[in-house]
C-alpha cells in the first residue's frame, strides 16, 4: 500500500478529552465550536482546505492487515502541488458535517454505485458495491452544493453527482459501445481523446488544449445514461460516452464563469496524468472564498 494514504482507527483506553483519531464522529462535528474563518487563521498561509472522499477497505502495511480508510496518494499530491491542503473524508455517517470546515470538495474514484440508488437492478458486471460509501458521498454532494463549495468529481465522483441529481447510469459500457477502451487494463489506466464543448467551464480551464482531441487517463466500465437535473454534458468520447458534466448556472449557462461557483465532474482520472489544471482551478476557486 505504498502509494496510498492510510488512516487507522482511534486507540482504545485513551482519555476522552484528547483527540486520538482523524476519524471524527458526526456528534463531535456538530458540538464543536465554530471554525475560525478570519484571515490566515483559516489555514497556514491562507491555503484552502480541500476534502477528498476516501475508501474504507481492508489493507496491509508493515505487519498490519486491518480495515482502513485509504486513498490513492496521487489525489492528495495533486491538491498539495497546486497549493491546497488535502484532507481525507472517511465514508462514515455524518461526514457531510465536515463541509462547514472545507473550502472545496473532491469526490474520488472507486467502486460501482448501488443501482438501487437510480431505480435499477444490478447487472452481473456491477460489483464491489459499498452502501456506506454511497450514503456518505451523496450526503457530501448535497452539503457541498448547498454551501456553494467548489466541487470536482472524478470518475465515480461524476457518477455520484449524476445519480444525486436524479440521473441514471449505464452499468457496463462494453455492452453499449462494443469495446473496452474505457477500461482496457486491470489495475491500470488506458488513454483516449475526448471532445470538449467550446464555451464550457472545462474549456476555459483547458484553454490551450485541442478541444477535439484532449487525451485523458481512463479506467471505468460504467457511465452516464440519463443526465441528472441541472447538469450539462461538456465532454464526450468518440463513441459518445459523456466524459464531463457541469452544474448549470441559474441562467442556464455553465456554472462559475469566474471560477467561484465551480461545480463539475470528469469521467477520467486527472490525478493519474501530468495535467494539474483541474486541480489548480478547484484550489483557485476555493481560495477566492477565503476571508481577505
């Protein structure tokens, strides 16, 4: 697990008054004093705090083999590289209360969403469902959008956003498109170009990219079927699979023309590539919300 960040549980037998774990209960968050929001007290150097949804899986490191909260390290490194402070958000009940302490949110990639969440039965290819993570991330999306937090969904994160807005998913893309180009390598990433909609927030972020041939790292076998309410498709693969969405602004355009209302998601894995502009845009949008 050398490429992942691991957070174990709290130690037994310690005094209740001490903080002994980074996994904070919902009750503790509700009862905590209001978070300072003035000047540089918010974070060292005024850097925005970006929450990243994490996995709950069994993991091994050193002599240990135990359930853990984990995340591929590339997510945290990408946020830190562009000036943000990454914070892992475990899939626990009440984690949405952390939104009040965040300046931005990333929903990371991961397992398939339970098809019951969008009114479907599971296909044979739909595996590794994690109901606890589904519930935690739907709650995080709702809290982030309610608070107007800059938001970036990645792979599964796009699908969570779509389902949260009432959309549906194709459960196995090879059955739809006739190839496995979206997930060609077990445990690795393929690559394919996407076409980006001119005038979209995504196009503004990737301004010097070839909008018809922007190459992306890919690993997913599911994708958007029906778009959720208020979402606009802004990128597509050559086979027609939706590769990016943005939350529409009240006037019907793409959200956040000035970046402050960034709410978007991509089906690819930017953390697996060398282009950090999506992370840079998220951190910049979050920084604009910090107190002067």
